[in-house]
C-alpha cells in the first residue's frame, strides 16, 4: 500500500492501452510514484480518476518499476481508497 496526494491525474487516451496515471510524490515528471489504470479498467471508476487530483489516496497492489519510479497497476476501484493523511 502506498499513500499520498495525487499531484496530477492524466488520461493518456492517445497512448497504447489508453492508461490513466495518478502521479504522487511530486508533479510529473518529477514524481516518485504513479498509479496506472489501463483503459480497459477505466470504466469501472466512478467518478473518473481525474477527479482524484489534489486528494489524498491509498493505492493497494504489487509495486513494480516503471523506469526509475515505483508504480502500482490499479485494476479495480477497491484498490484505490480516499485517505486522511495527517
């Protein structure tokens, strides 16, 4: 589980797989962590993932490497929770 503020949310609809990225730990491209929602899973999220921008969330899943940064692929809304971070 990784928790933090979503600094930026980006739907890359013109990229392969149409991913949505939730960038945490700084603004893109200097973020330290991202959550990736593939386009095939995007419809499961109501409201849209972009509405999480500026909110504190916890992402649950296996941490992988995407280049020099850590990433979790989110497949279900149950893998993403709003959080209260003090």
